[in-house]
């Protein structure tokens, strides 16, 4: 006897930038088991225009109200309003899928709150590769994790770390190392650039022991991350070269696809990877 299909999970998206709009379009086109229910954006009129071609109209609501509309809340907003979206989702016991992973590092209380409310925080792989291997290695002993990020100078413009130190990338003709330190420090100083560092830290030995370098490199056209892991179970090196988004060169195109893959994994009958 055939079973009655379960109703789709509702999804709300906070932010309609390079990541959020791509995810919203994919949901509107159709992902079995998922349904777009609402979005939020700083410019309501612009958001409505961007969704003009969607097959189904959904409301544009304030960030804190996304959790009232959906069981899954995807955060793709500027880091400044991360807390507004995340706090409401966790308080309501929703599934939170954050793209601004770096902001999560400064809010460990949200993880504690999720334990109390029954909410789940699912961090997508984002612009990295091999987080499954890092997580597996973390079940044993990891001795060190390092990451070297190279981006075109335009992809780093506006980073708080550069502004605070008066570092200009104008007219750069050779690679310049602009940061070296922990993943936590890097995520704080480059909130729109290295959420990957935060995800790597959470997957492995923590954001304080994970070391990163960030380079502004006029010789590269892609956002490049090289990760080296030394553990008792394996030693591995991974490099990924991400094509920057046309809308936002600080974000790789694969980041939105990673969020979509994470959403599919929540409802798919077959899920690949840990």
C-alpha cells in the first residue's frame, strides 16, 4: 500500500544577495520535499522586483519574523543582522542553516539555546571541500589544521581588518599577505570573506587552534583555499579554486550551491557524506 507523501518542509531565506537569491530561485523552481515560504531583505521593493519572475509569490518579512513562516531558516544576510535572524529561529526551535558562519563563533550561547529549544544549527560546507574528512579526523586526534586563502584584491575590499589598519589594496601588483592568525581572528576581521575559516575551525580542532593566512593576489582570478590537515588517522592537503559570484566577488558561486545541497540533504532519501 503506497504511503501518503509527507507535506514539504517550509523554508524561509534571510537575505536576497548573491547566495540568498540563488537559493530562493532553486526552491521556486522546485526541490522535492521543500517549499519556499518567505524571504527577508533590507530593500523590500528591490526584493519584490528580484522575485518578479518566480512561479509563486511569497511574502517579504522582517528578519526576526522568518521563523514564524517556516520550519527551516536559511541565513544569507550581512553579518550585522545575523543575530536577529538566528536568535528568532533558535528560540522557535527551527532548523537554522547559516551562511555567516563566522558570526556564530562570537555567539556560542546560540548553540546552548538550541539545545534548550530543540533547534538545530546546520552549517553548510560553503566554499570549502573536504569538511567530511576533517570531521572524521576529529573523531581521532588532529595535530594541526592550516588554511591559506588567496583572493583577487577586489574580493577583500571593505574588510574591517584592512580598514582598521589602513591597508590599501589599490594598484596592487604583487601578492600581499594581509593576515596571519587564528580562524577566529580571521573570521572577525574578514566577516564577508572567510566564513570558510570558521566552518573549518568548527569541523576540526576549533577556531583558535586553526591557523589561516589571507593573501590579496592580483595574479589570481578565483578565490583559492588550500587546507593542510595533520592527524593521527591521515595527512591530507586540499585546494579549491572558486569562481567569484558576479553580484558579489567576495562570495564564490559554489557557496549558494552548497546551501542548496545542504537543504536537499535534509529531505533526500539518500544522503551522501557525513
